[in-house]
């Protein structure tokens, strides 16, 4: 057990010293397994673990969904989404902010990156909001918070990684993410509406657009909506597995982009390379995380924690809250993917032993780590936004984010109190 | 000479991984549409996808390693990237090269073993030995490339791909 604790401390130290996470995990795992068993076992587990991961059909979902996102991102979807959302919501109080939130949810769901969403939408939506008199705080907070929404809306790469680590069904995780993801969007929109009503000066009303304009605004987003509906619908109806859904999604995205003249050979080369580079970076941390989970298992740390927790009488929701507090605190200083890779293998046996559903836990954990993206002191989305909009003080953004953080905490509480929010659609689909 | 060889290898790996990725998407798209619309799936799609995925990852490993695109925690960057901490960057480069070297060495052993026992994939019976050998060579190339770049050239020879205009 003590080797397990030392291993976690060593991984954290090496990572903070800027050793790439995958290499920190591999180094510590090799040394740890060599100490517990012997060097020969450690060296034989290295290629075995890597080939299991790299020769996994289920994991091929990663590059194909990333390719789909990269292709759709290049078709100008962020501006189209914003224009379309504005045609529908612009006339409501806080309408531009609401439209930005919808566009952020859509764009982050497709591109899979909170940072890319914050950076892109700061160029697409921020100037419009400011020119219509929206306050700096609300405009920037909308973008920073909106970027976190897509992580739960399928396809979510982080849920694929969670599924591989905990051997949960990836299709079920995708379906389980739909309602909490959309709930996040609705609650954020409610939050914006409340802010606008309580303080009308921060968010003026726009003009109402007629239905002709609204329908024509959908021209730029129909293909995105079609791919999204096909993936969710196909997974829900069990027409195809997540990997097949990824193949279909990437294939249609490439076809649509090519037919609409938005996919030159140069762009194709760029998106393929970008996809491959991102995928390889993800695979390399996954190699480390899978070997590390073997070390955690051999060290008896997970069993030790289970015994300690049972002896202390901590169980049920109290235990979940304790674990989430650890994730929330770590989230202030670490990337959500890194936290999930290191700590999920440690806590998942505990969660299973307590009779909780691992699919539900995955959704709750992802929400908790994403909250950290907008909380001080490190809130990465805020700093990405700051890089794109250097004139806006960080304190203004964090102040603007406060109502959104409170909304997120409320959503987390709802998810813990009513696990059905995440699980009913899974049950309905027969998962 | 070394630089020319390096650029030749880089171009070769880039084209190979782009082709593998595109083929992987195409056959998966064709498999699902073929199965649902024409009741005619592609036989051995799992094997093909797995092998193509392994090729993509191990074609990309030397490129991603040298481009410095592995996931890192950059919280202490301001302090750790200062000239006085250059020694730490040397240690990290050596540590990464050792791990990559171990991956290469152990896959070389796996390749020999797979050849000896005629290890093949489940559906198409594709031999695993050559694939493991490719993975070993890629890991060893990554280690050598990293050391060459860090200690001899002292500048990044590969820049991360352009993220393009997402607007």
C-alpha cells in the first residue's frame, strides 16, 4: 500500500516538474511494479499494456471523433452556430449572451476542447456582445463558462478515456452525458436570463427576427445538427457502436466539407495531421495510465483505501462528496484529463464496492473537474480568454463567473441527489 | 546529411499516418453504411482498424515527441523554463529517451516472440511480428530523435501542426 501512495506522490511531483504526464506515469509504474514484483514482470507488462491499448478497436473512436471535430471546426461552424442561435434568441433579454452560450455548447461538443471554444468564441461572439452594450463581466464569463459545456455532450473524448480506464460501456457513457450536458446549457441560460432581468443594463435586448430569417440561418448548421442527431440517435437505438458512430461521423463530416467546397487538399492535410498529433498525445498518456492502474492494483492501495474508508464509517453520498472535493481541489491546479487518468483507477474500485454506478460516477467526475476550469486561482478557460482579450482584467472575468460557478455546483448537487438525470436515458436505451 | 535524412523520414511518417488515418475512417464509414444499407459489412474490419490505429500512433510517436506535444502540467512553467533550470530539461529529455528506449527494446523482444510462435490477428490472421517490429523501430527513433534534437541541434525540428482558422 505504501508503494501505491509513494507512486501517486511521485507522479504528481514528476508531472509538476514538467515531465510529460504519460512519461511520469510510465516511469513510476515501471519502478513501482519492479519493486513490488520484479524487473522482468515490469518490462513484460510494458509492451503488453501498450499493445492492448493500441490494438483496441474500441479506442479507435478517439482519432475518428477528433477528426470529425477538426473537420467541422474548419467549416466555419462557430460563426454559423452563433448567427443561428442569435436569430432564435436575440430578442430575449440577454439574447446575445444566450446565443453565445448555445454556440459555445455546440462548438465545444464538436471540437471537444474547452480551451479552443473559449479562444474561438472570444473572437466570434465577444465583439458583438460588447458592441451591443453587454458588460465585460457577463460577456467574458458567458464564453469561459460556455466552453465547459461540450465535455459531456457526445462525442466526449474524456468519457472514452474514463470508459477505457473503468471498463465501462462507452456507448452508455455517451448516452448518460446527454441530459446532464443539456441540463448544464439550460441552467446556464437560466442564469444569464436572471442576471439580465436583475441588472438590465448589463445585457440589453435585441431585435426580434422573423421566421424566414430564422429558418435561413439554419442553412449553415443543418449538417452539424444532422451529424449530432445521427450519432446520438444511432447510439441510443444501438444501430452502431461508438467506434462505428465515430467512423460515420468523421466520414459524413469529410463528405459535407468536401461537397461544400470547404475542404481543399491543404486543409485535409492539416486536419489529418492535427488529428494524428492530438491522438498520439492522448494515446501516450493512456499507455501510462493503464500501466499505472496495474501498479495501483498490485500495490493494494485501492483495497487499503476501501478498508480505511469502511473502518471510518464513511459511505454513500458522504463518500462521493469527499471524493468530489478531492477532484475539485486538484482541478484548481491540474488538467481534468490528468486528474481522471491518475485518480479514477484509484477511486473506481471504491465506488463499485459501495454499489454506485460507474457510468453515473463518470458523469459526476467530469462535471466536477470541469468546474475547476472556471474557478480561481488557475481556471484555465479564464486564462485562455485573457490571452485572446488582453484588455479584460482577470478579476472581472472571475467576478462575472461567480453565478455560473454557483449554477454548476447546483447541477452537481442535482446529479448526486438524482442519479436518474444521467441514467434514465441509458436505462431507456436498454443499456 | 543528418538533417536531410531527418526531413525525409519526417515526410515519410507524415504521409504514412495521414494515409492510415484516412483509410481507417473510410473503411469504418463503408462498413457501417454497407452493413445497414446493403447488408454487406467489411470482413475483418476490427483487425484492419486495430492495425491501422497502431500504425497511426507509432508513425506519430517520433513526430509528437520531437514537437514537444506530449501532455504536460505547465503550472510552474515560469519558474521551470528559466535558463537556470536548463539542467532539469536535460534530465527530462534523458528520462523520456530511456522510457522510449525501453519501449523499443521490449517491443523488439515481442516481435521476435511473435515471429517464433506465429502470432496472428483473430479475423484476418495478420502477423503481429512485423507490426511489433515497426512499433519498436518507431520508439527507438523517437528516443534518438529526441536526444539529437535536445543535445545536438538545440532547437525544435518539428513544429506542432497549425490549428487553422476555426472561425
